[in-house]
C-alpha cells in the first residue's frame, strides 16, 4: 500500500465519508419517499451539517432528473 493510501486509512476519513453518505441517504428517504419534514442539527458541527444537507439535496435533484 502506498503512503497516501495508508495515511487516508489511518485518518478515519473514509469512515466519516461513509457516515455522511448514509445519513444523506436516510434524509433523502424521509424527504422524497416518505414525504416527511426533516430538521437537522448535528453535534459534529456546522461543516458536516452543511455537507449532509447539500448532498441530500443533490440526491433528490438527481433522482427527480432520472425519473
């Protein structure tokens, strides 16, 4: 494994990205499939909250364009 890949693995960055993707998927399900409202406030801070919201909106737009 090269140094860059090892450093990425050790930083837990991929775990964080996976968590953001899973949460965004759950929000998309609530908003689009179930027609629910969502209020989002994450303890990890404003940066991750914004990332999840933007990614969720992107998924919804992408789904609507495909369908």
